[in-house]
C-alpha cells in the first residue's frame, strides 16, 4: 500500500470478551463503512487473543469525522457495553515507510 506521506494511522488494539456474538459482523460493517468515508486511505487487521486494527487517513479532520459518524458511534457504544474487555487507540503520523516482499 503506497500512500503519499505524511498520512495518519489510527491503531486500535483490543481484547474482546468471551461473549462477543455479533462482533465479527459489526467489524466487517465498520470496515465497509470506513472505506466510504472522505479521507480514508486503507485498513489492515489481525486478531488472535489480541486484536490490532489499523486504519489510514489523509488528515486528522477525517479521523475526527469518522469517530463521530453515527453508525460508528453506535458500534463504539456496543463495543464498550458488550464486546471489549480492554482497548487502546493511538493516532500517529506516518512520515516514512518501507516493506519487504519475497514473491
């Protein structure tokens, strides 16, 4: 994913509860919705016991708009009430990147 720098990354790290019925479906809906937001650049995610999702944005304003999007607000509330034992959000400016590929 080659993006024009600098850009922003929102790193969402979480541990879910055992009763997380509906979580996967909501996460897929939020990813689909985020992709349609102005300023969205990309998304990467991995989940084992610890989940890490990173969304990429062109500005802090786009991140703020996403945080306040109505359906996203509903998902945040449901997450705090039902799905998350713990989470942390980090917002970072990406100034440089590199990658390796063998194939």
